[in-house]
């Protein structure tokens, strides 16, 4: 439960990154939060838009409420009815959600291209969000940011305490943002892509760093290659020992990672200090991720973005003279 401020974590326990992966590295929770951000609040409304069972929906709503991402409010007492409202904590997820939309739109083919566009009200243009450094305003990619563990860092503390069961109530893959969920909607996958961004390329590195079962790491690496976010390369001096390198599509996932970590460290605070300290190497300042409009370069703020309705059958012959 939260009073609206950050959660103070136990000393020596799971850090902000681990907390975030435990909460958001769950397919159903991400979907529920996405619908919540679009205005849905009631149990029946969530049931209507997702093929989710009663038990799973109840569990996720309870969990998101316990962690301050939703606020449960009774709106009728006889019979008892509650609704689930977004909180400051969940409302600040919008930059990450926007980054997810952009990545899906750019990298997942026809499904992504069919997503509705966004308009920046300040300049009136349809836009894509651009990841920039708040200190200097320059666009930033993964290679421009140096990451180092902070006082509460380390891989052991950055993966969720509870081990994930093997997709017991997996989301049908036809739902929204399937590829993001493939990477982000599984806590080990998120940790793995984080390790890749930190320069790990070998199976043994991933295995040692994450402490996950080898079969699980092998399965995740295979699925990342199938998804096209990693590609295998043979080691020059050790043929037969493949390395796993990020592709352009994989590197383009960086804004989602950066914004989710930033969100985590805002809302979950370890007494020792941050889990991850990131520096924009070009300007030397701490890297604070900031989204700008790629058309006018102004910073994006909440409320300045509207969804452009999808026009059905743009090419239909009846629609043209
Ligand atoms: Zn900078
Ligand atoms: Zn703009």
C-alpha cells in the first residue's frame, strides 16, 4: 500500500529494478495497466477487453493495488462493487508505454504498422518519441549511456525474489504488443536483455550473471534470436561457441529498458542508494531519459499527445472517386 510517495525497500533486499521486473514483467499486469491508462476502471470492463479468467484478473488487480499501481475504491455497497483507479505511480508509466508503442510500430511488421498514430498537440504533427538526455537535450542510444551498478545494484538483487513459473497463464499471442511482451512480459527475459545492453554476449556470461537455470537461458536466447532482437555470431577464436549480439531491432528496445528502470528508481528506493547509475558519456551528466517529439524536438509532456483514430479501409475503392 502506498500514500502516493515512493516505497522504501528493505536493506539488502530486492532492489528497484527487481521490484519493477516482478511487477511489470508480467504479461497480464502490463495489459491491465495499458487498459487502465485508457480509462478502464471496473472489473467487468477489464474482463470484456481481455480473454482473462476471473482468478487471474482478481489476482493481478489485488497485486497491482498492493504495490500502489491501482487504487481500489468502493463505488457501491449493496452489492459491493469496487473500481480500480490509476495512481500517480501508474500514471508515470506513460513514457515507457509510449516507447513500447513506438518500438512495436517500427519493428514488428504489419501488426505494428496497423497501430494508431500519435499526434503531438504542441506542433500538430504525427510524431515518434525520441529518447534524449534531459541534461543536454541530445538524442541518445544505448551505446551513448554508460551503466554502472549503484550501492543496491548487482544481478542477485535485480531479479525478482520469487522464481517465475513457466507461463502458467500465458496471454494468447494475438493480444496487443505481443513482441514487447515476449521480451518484457517475462522477468528472466527482461534481465537477459538488460545483460545484453550491458555488453554480455556469451552463454556463460548470461548464466553466471543471472543465476537462472541453463535450460531457461537457452530457451530465452533462442526465442530472442527468433524474434530478431539477438543474432548469433561465431567467436573468432572459438568456433562452435556462439555469441549473442543485439541487432538493430534489439538496440531499439533501449528506450523501453531505460524508461522502465528510471520509473523503478523513482518509485522504489533502497536505503543504500540506487541500483543502477547511468551516465550520458557525451555530456558527462547522470542520464535522465526524456522523450522529445521527433518533429519539433520539444519535450513531450503528459496531456500533449492524442491518438489519431485509425481510418478503416483507407484504400477501399468505394472511398475514392
Ligand atoms: Zn547529455
Ligand atoms: Zn512536436
